[in-house]
């Protein structure tokens, strides 16, 4: 199986089961330009969306124009994608009850979004200035979070869990432990102490391998680089015995 990190929470998964993608975000503003284009998804069969924020959905209408991929998104986010031009028969509600995409045994779980903490909000306001803050408020209004879904799937005989944002629900995390996850795609963004929070989550989920994402500077000055190295240290200190795999930005690994 090949796993490509698109930056932010975006991934393309290629395996003998087929090709799928998660939360592709290519328009990185003043961030390092993405080498990926909507054409990079021409063989993608399905795109799964974690939640509605702009850094998870902004590029999906244009990508949809370049692929036959089905788009699985939770409730309101799917409705907004239709309003932004994705044809209705391509958009599917990512419900929790049924298998969404059989070849990958894809299931959605009710998840939640990390709570932005006050020090993070204040430091972001300071970085962005008045004009930047107004721009961000506009993005917030146009791209509401909506329901948050996580995704569990199987590919190449491995069990994989994707979260689009670090949850704040311990009960949800305990549910993932029962799945006996091989690879946990762990989001590192949205909180001053995100590495501590994410390490705590790993200690509950107990995956064999942790792969961080969303820690790149995907849309400066709103975003900033988050150290995956610090996360790795926190994992070691918390007693995590599994492997830590950091995919370089825009690169892929074979699993
Ligand atoms: Zn978000």
C-alpha cells in the first residue's frame, strides 16, 4: 500500500483494493505550494471528508470536476459541497451505520473537533493582524465545521484510522482501541499543547504505528509548523512502544 501525504489532513491511499483520498487541500495560500493538482485525483474512486472547515473542503469542487470519485461527507458539509457545484449524485452522506465503500471496508465514526484554546487564539490573532483575522472570519462563516466524522478502513491487510481533527471525546477514543488499529493517522493542529493531547490519545487508542499529519504550515499566517519531533518525544515518555512514521511533506511511503 502507498500512502501519500498531501499536506494538512490530506492523503491519497493506493492499494490493491483501489485508490481513495481524504480531505485534500491544495490551495495553500502563502504556504509552500502544493505539487498536487486536481488531475492528481483522476484515478481516485472516493474522497472522504472529515469536517467542513476550509482546509478540508475548499478544493473538493474543482477536484470533483477532474475525477469520477464519489464524495463522502457528513450532513451539512455535503450539502455545502453541492451548493458549491459538486453534482448531487456524486455526494454521499458519510453515515455511521453502514459500510461506506466496500472494497476498503470503510466505516465512519462520530467524532469531534479539537477545542481551540485561548492562548492559541490570541497568538493566532497576533500573527494574522486585523486584515488577516477578517479573512479568517470570512472563511469560518463560509466553511462551517458541521458534523465531524472519523474514518476506519482496511487496505493491504492493515487496519487504518484517520482523524481529521484531534477529538476531545475520551469515549470515542476508547471505541477506536477495540478496532486494534495498525496505523493511526494523527492530526497535530488546533491546540497549544497538541503534542501532549495527541500522545494521550495514542495511549488510549493503542495503535501499532502512529503517522502524524496536519502539522505543516498549511496556510500561514493562520497556521504554523508543529513539531512532530516533540510529539515523538511525548509518545516515548508516555510509554508508547509502537513505531512512529513521519511522511515528509508531499511525499509518500510504502506500508
Ligand atoms: Zn477544522
